C-alpha cells in the first residue's frame, strides 16, 4: 500500500511515522508513506497557498491551484483508489472504514488548514471526505495520521502477532475484554484466576463474556448495530 499525504505543514507528520509499528511497517516494505509539501506546488513567487475568502469574513482559504498541481502530479505517476479530504463534515471514521481502506492500493490524503480548502477542490478532485469526530482541529494533519495509523496496522504482517488486530475493539462489533500482566497480585489487587489457569478454552469463553458485558455497559449502540 502507498499513502500520499498533502499538507502545508509537513513537519507535523514527521513523528507519527518515524516510530514503533508505523516505522517498522515502512521498513518492512509493507507500506510507503510520502508527505508532500503543498508550497512546492505553488506557482506564486512567494509560494503562497492560501488567500482571503471571497465574500469576506475571518480566516484564510487554501487555494485550488497548488492542490490541483500536487494531486495531478501524483495521478500522473499512478492511479489512486481514493483522494481523501480530511474534513469535520466528512464521513465519520470507524473501524469498518479503516478495514475498507486497508484493502486499497494507493491513497491520497489532503490535509486542510485555516478555513479549509476552496470548495472547487472538494467538488472536482476529492472522492471521499473523512472526519475523525465532531470537533474541529486546527489542521487535517493529526486527523490524517489517525486514519493512516488505523489503516496501516491492519495490513498483513504489520502487527507482530497476526491475530492481534482481530481481537481489538470493534472488529467483531464488541469492545475488547480487560487485559492483565505480571505481577499476578499487586498490593492485594489480583488478576482474575481464570487467566492464570492455563485452560485456553475457558480463557477464551471468559474473554468473550467480558467483551459482551463491557459492550452492553459501555457501548450498547454496538449491539444494536
Ligand atoms: N472551517 C471548517 C474547519 C476548518 S479546520 C469547518 O468549520 O468545517 C481546518 C482543517 O482541519 C480542515 O480543513 C480539515 O482538513 C481539518 N480538520 C478539522 N477538524 C477535523 C476533523 N474533525 N476531522 C478531520 N479533519 C479535520
């Protein structure tokens, strides 16, 4: 898989991809993440990428030209399954959508800033808009990193334990059961005996039961779905 992220603040995307699971996924050749600095696609001599909003009002708007140049230069190299714009009014990002995107080959993710992008970008270049929640961030970079992280960890071979992603919350419509590790007892607080019993089948049953109970208590909406 290849993910191209377009941003006017490329440094914001340095660290999310240079550590731990996401870095190893790239080193193993399971994913390529390319971050593109929008300013380099501006034809303006001051490398301008935003301007005042037509009709007035507070806040700058990201111009269509540098974005069009950047998207077109990428599309000239390969075809993309989706050109995604991160936007608070987009489709709500969920594990289901992460699963769907993890099956794609090439994705572009455009990060907005200021008041967002000129509407004509959304009408003519964007194939999908994603929101990571009903709140407004100052830019799309952290949102793009959230989407890329959730998608990349699903790619085969990325997580060390192959089954690990399958037992995470939401994969089977349930939240994850509680987990424990050493010591078995800390200041009188004990880990459940069943987990130390060695009965694989009973442990599995207990985990499933815990998942169902937790889902009922914390996220009953998942059971309705
Ligand atoms: N004026 C816009 C918000 C712009 S915020 C509005 O009211 O809808 C600046 C940029 O941050 C957006 O263009 C988008 O790329 C990103 N962003 C902000 N909140 C986001 C969210 N919840 N999900 C995804 N991207 C978001």
